[in-house]
């Protein structure tokens, strides 16, 4: 794997893509949607963030978050969301004792300005073609 570096920006706005393990279409199930909603609420209690947009598809989700001033740790938030979502699941665990529900990584993009935000809100598929 390459030398991928994340950009942590205090109070930043981010576009995220989070994908299920082997693109399993589990997010279209009502029970999974409820668990995901609970995971977001649970995480926001200790690690607040504002969700400006979210799109949930069967095998992945996209969302736009704004982190609070003085905080840039989106990785801890995603870790907590994924962990909470996975509790109680009967999914197979790998050698790291991780349940095979989510891909290990996620993708983020720092939204640089209002034009970038609008591009991701109004035309998300075109935003990735530039």
C-alpha cells in the first residue's frame, strides 16, 4: 500500500465514502439502517460533528461532515461508528478479531471552498470525474 496521508483540518468540512466489506449490500436492510443511525447518534455524544448531507446506498455511503473548531479527528469518529454498528452482528471475524462488515479504510476529501462543497452536494458523480 502506498504512502497515503490524510489531511486533518481543525473544524474542517469533509466528504467521506465508507464501503461495506466486499461490497455486501447490507445497508438496504431496515435493521442495518437503524443500527447506522444509532451508531451516528452514539458517536456524536462524545465526538460531536455536524452531518450536512448523507447518501446511503446498499454497499456504501457518502456523507459531508463539519467538525467542531479545535477538533480534526474524523478517524476516531469513523472507528467508533463502525464498531458500534458491528456490535451484535453475527458476521465472521477475521484474524484481527474484526468483523467482516466494513472495509478497513475509508476515503475522505477536504472540501476546500464553497465551490467544492456545491460540487459534492449537487453533482457528486461529476466531482469525482475532474
